[in-house]
């Protein structure tokens, strides 16, 4: 129980333990702890940044999607308008073409009729002249009486 | 084989006797070494250094293993305590506090081993006496507290300067004209630090060990009731005493850094 030389021995032991801890244990652990702290802080910051980036990206995606939808709707609209116009144009064209053909046909018919009428006039004139010549017994100067006959004929044909 | 002690008095005395080696075999005076205290304390100190050095060498900023986490937890615990209490820069105080805590804790932990286990093994191989709890030896507790006290004096002189330290000893609390009262008061105040530090740890552990010895004297079929109760309570005491020793060391050293 008495104090003895053990005291000195323990003091030496204690100093050695403390010096060893101070030199070879504490600095290493403290350094590792600091580094880990920095790493974790960086990691957390990076995660936060990533989260913000993601949010921004999602926002952007939404915007793009909305724009795209709008554009698509516009394109569809334009296309349908264009299609309507094409159909309208085609209809108009066809209508015009039809009218044109009808006019042409009518013209043809008219000409045909006029020609037929002229032929008929000519034939009737000849027949009338021939008939009159027979009746009158001599030849009639066609050129002299032509005007009269023509007038006659036009009166007939206009009836 | 050495004879086991036969009656309770002998048994207790046997348990409270150190294995010692003296220069003067006939008269065990100051020049005596308590071999059991030295060997166990150095062994436990070695375990502490080995474990912590092992963890420290492998310490990286990466994900820590179990041992490393444990060691880091201790380091952070001590570091925070030191930072809260001690406002200044010192490379020594935090490692010193860690060493004190771990060493005292490990030595106290020996108290939880069955009280007869190691001494009986020692007797079987021819070691007559063995006290396995180094903190129940005044030599050890005083060695630590005197070392701390020397550090306190050194810091007082080196941080404040010898003249300021001298003035603090003589001129507080009653002013320079009552130095003949101040000085003895200051000396008592300073000397009470290592004394209380050493005696508190020693007293707690000595009493704890004594109670374990007394419990061991009870009949075998009743021992487990007081034994287990005291052991569980003792877990608190050994931690608390290690913590108190460390905490007071930090406080004394920070007091040495700051003038009153």
C-alpha cells in the first residue's frame, strides 16, 4: 500500500503512452475524420446540386413538351386547312373545266346548227329556184332573184 | 502450488497484497516495485495503443469499419469535450485526455473480472500475490495525477509567464498585502488537485474491489445476487471514474491556460 518506486515507473509508462498517442494515433485519426467530414459535406452538396439540376431539367422537359404539343397542333391545323383549300381548289377547277366544256359543246352545237341552217337555206333556195323555174318555164337569173328568195326564206325560218 | 489462504482475514489480506520486488529484500521500503501493477498497466496500455494505432493506420476518409468507428467515436467524444472546455490551441491536451480515459477505463475494467480468476491462475503457476486492478494501487493513481500536476505547473509558467503565475499564487484572492494568507491558500488549492484526483480514483476502485472480495466470501449459492448487482453498478463506476479523471485533467489544464 505504501508509495514506492512503482510511482516513478508508472509516471514513465504514462508519459510514454501519452507521447505515443499524441504522435502516432491522434493526428492520423483526426486527419481521417476531417477528410471524411469534407467528403461527406461535398457529397451532400453534390446531391443537393443534382436534385436542383433534376428539378430544372424536369421543368425544362415540361416546357419542351408543351411547346411540342402546341407546334404539333399548329401543324395539324395548317395541314387540315391546306387540305381543305386543295379540295376547294380542285372543286373550283373542276367546276370551271366543266363550264368550259359545256360552253365549248354549246358553241359546237350552235355552229353545227348554224351550218345546218345555212345548208338548209341553201338547199331550199335551190329547190325554190328550181320550183319557180319549172313554174315560170324558164331559167331564172338566180343572182337577180336571190335576194328576194333569201328574204323569203328568212321570213320562213324566223316563223 | 502455493497454499490458498484459509481464513477470511488471510483471504482479504492476500487479495490486497501486491506482488512486489524490493531492492532490500528484508525491508520493503521506497525502493520497491509493484510488479503486478506495472505489468498489468503496461499490458493494458499496450492493448490501448495497439488497438488505436491499428485503427489509426487504417483510418481513411472512406466508410469506416467497426473498430475504426469505435475508435473514431472515442476520439470525437474526447475532442468535443476538450473543445468545449479548453479554449486555446494545444496539441497535447486532447491526446492526453484520450490516453487517460482509455487507460483508466481499461484498468478499471479489470475489476469486472471474477475476483479470484487471475490470482488463482497465478497461484497455479507459482505467483504468490497478484492484484489485477492497477487503479487500486495508489502508486498508479498518484503517478497519473502527479504527471498531470507537473503539466499544470508547466503550462501555468509557460503560458502565463513565471511572474504572472507567482502573482496569481500570492496576490489572489485577498490582494498583495495579505500574501502570507494568499500563498498558503494557493498552495493548498494547487496541491489539492493531484491529491483529490489520485485519491478519488483509488478510493472508488479500492472500495469496489474490496466489496467484490467480501462478496466472494459469501456462500457460493448466494454470491450471484450481490455479485451481479454490484458488477452492474460497477460498470457505471468504472466509466464514471475514467471520465472524471479525464474531465478534471482537461479542466485543470484549461485553468492553467486562463488567468482567474
